[in-house]
């Protein structure tokens, strides 16, 4: 066995034991070797081990997400990308901005509720003018109806960029969709929120439902 590989496996096993002890979550170590891209190897390992979610660290290539993360988004396994603001490991207040009711929006609320436990989750939507407020309120009401948790709903006429700039310091983490269900033309006209937001004080989680 390659000494470097053996050392890496040992570190992973020690970390897995820490996670299992501290979080009470069973943690299995898998070492996968592939000849293709890193993303393809990760997705293949996830399928072979029966995993239905890949959690990855936020990384960039210039001003955009790294090709590795975009390749994960293009796969057939759900993905959650986490960007840490200050290294926190406990989250008590989460913000979930949504454009519309969808499977991704539902998943973001589910992840947020599980993460904060007895904490606070706000779901928000930004509308164009006061005329859109009633539609936004109805959409959010329909979205949260499926949950037993008491979510706060917020409708704002601010742009999403300004809304987050004025509110992100109230939350520990902000959930955003990867928008991979939108067409290329739609993404070009209105880029996903995570591509437009660079300075957010809170942690950020990008959710992709494959």
C-alpha cells in the first residue's frame, strides 16, 4: 500500500470516528480510485455505496465556482455545497430565499429545518413591486404548508442582492439553489443567486437536486 494513501486513510478514519462520536451519525470511510475526473469518481463512489447526497466544500476558479463543483451539479446525485463564514459548526438561524415553489425549494427548507433543529428558519422571496407581493405571499404559504415546523415567511420588493446585504447578518446560514433546472438562456439572462452574491457574512449552502 502506498504510504501516502495509508496515511490519508488513517486521517479519514480518525475524522470519521470524531464525527460519529460528536454527532452520533454513523460514518463510513470509502477510498475511491478513478481514472476520469474527480467529480466522476466521487459520483461513482456515491452510487456504488448507496449515497443519495454528496456534500462538498465551496471552491472557486477565479470569480466562478470550480469546474469540479459544476461537474457534481451535472451528475445524477443530489449535491450540497457549503461555504463557511467563520468555521462555525452549529447553526441556529437559517434563511432560505426562493424564486418559486419547487422540489429544490422544498429540499432547501428540509435541509434548513434539520440543520437548525429547534432554531429559526425564514423563507423569503423577492418580488417586482407591490403587485407581486400577494402572489409571493401565496407561493410561500403553499411551500411551507407541507412542513410541521413554524417557518417565518418574508416577501420583499428589494432585489435579492440588496435583501441579502441588509439581512444576512441576522442569520448563521443562507441556503441557495443551484438553478440547474433552468435553461441555459434563462441562466444567462438571470444568473443563479449564488453567482451574483459574493459578499455574504453568513455561511452559504448551495443545493442541487439532480
